């Protein structure tokens, strides 16, 4: 059992911290910007709360952060009340935020100055994956730090891999989001085409999902897409944030991402339709709008 702190109790962080407590058996202290949510978590899982990130991180062996974006991440890690101010030398900071590779390297440098290890460890699997403890975790950092952190991360993951040095986890997550953007748009166009052609979507998917066209998105989302229901998981607003990070990185490294850039614009259309909180499969709603 380790002493663990978890900072950020959103739809992902709340269950992830719960798995660290219940499945991992760790002593967990949490912090959330809305203190009431931290209190709710403590009542549900029997952990403790901290008044600030630094207080939550005090004496912890491992500190996890899972917040919204680069600026949110800096606000809970740096400064007098940030986790780095409270962490002890030799501890490890594990960031599960989907953020830029640049901020990962920035935090790794700040952590190293205090003799604190750092792993950037964005996750994939959505809210359901977090709740069921079966997330995929893409890590960046050195091998020794990863080897210490992995047994703790395992509490909420089914796959944990070290992708390379610091920043590599975030770059891998960017590749993940590029794939998802293209797959969801293709699935949306396919279902839209099938409806226009008068086909039975369920019968079609039953067949094509077993061939080369099959994907997790097809299996998990085709029914709700066909029914025009878009309240299942990762929100359009979050996807646009992620794709913004991807496209900025591509501008820096020279990668050509024409489909990703186009799908990002399509998600902008969905936002304008009032679908900011719809899940990412709502690309179909854009095609079906009158």
C-alpha cells in the first residue's frame, strides 16, 4: 500500500481515484477545485481530502493529476499551493491530463529540480473505461520511474505502456485522437449513407462489423447514433480541445493532417448546433441536419 494523492475529480478522475483506493488498496487523499465533490468522494471511498493541492500531496509517494488543460495543470502543480510545493523528494508525479507535450516537459523539469519523478500518462477509454477500471494509459518518462509507477497505475488500467521519454505519452494520445476523429467521421458518413439508401442499419452493421470495417466505435456507438442519441461519453468540447493540441503540434513538427483538420471544423459545426456536450459520435447529427 502506498500513500497516494489525486488532484481533479471530474468524470474521469473521480472513479480513477476510487479504483486506487478500493482496487489498489492505497491510502488516498484527494483535492478538487469544488470542495464538495472531494467530500463526496471521501464519503464514498473512505479517503481523505486536502484543502489545497500541496496539502493533498504532502507525504504522498505518488501524486496523480487529471484536470482540463495546460493552464489548469500548471495551476494545480506550480506555485505555493501546487502539488510540487507539497511533495517530498523521491515521490512521483503522474499526470493523466490530456495536455501538450510541451507542458509535460515543463513540469518534468520543475519536478526534477525538487528530486521528484514525473510521468505524463494521458488515458483513453472514456468515462466508461474510468468507471470500470479498464483505461489504456500512454506514458512518457524514464524506465526506472515508470517501473515504480506502473503497479499503482494498474489499479485503473488494463493497458499501461511506456512510449518513450517525457512528452511521448501526450504525443501517443494525439495519435489516438487523430485515429478516432477519422474513424467516427467515416462511421457517421456510412450510417448516413445507409439511411439515405433505405437499408436496415442494424443488419448492415451486424455484417460489416465482422470485417475490415469493424471498430470499437462501430460496435459501441452505431445503435445510439442510429437513434440520434448523443449522450454517451466523451464530449465534443473536449474533443475539440484535444484536436487543437494535435493541430498545434502538427504545425510545429511539420506533420500533414488534412482529415483531422477537416473533422475539427466539423466538430465546430456541431458546437454551433448546440452540441457542445454531445458525445463525439454526434458528427452524424451534422450530416442529418435540415
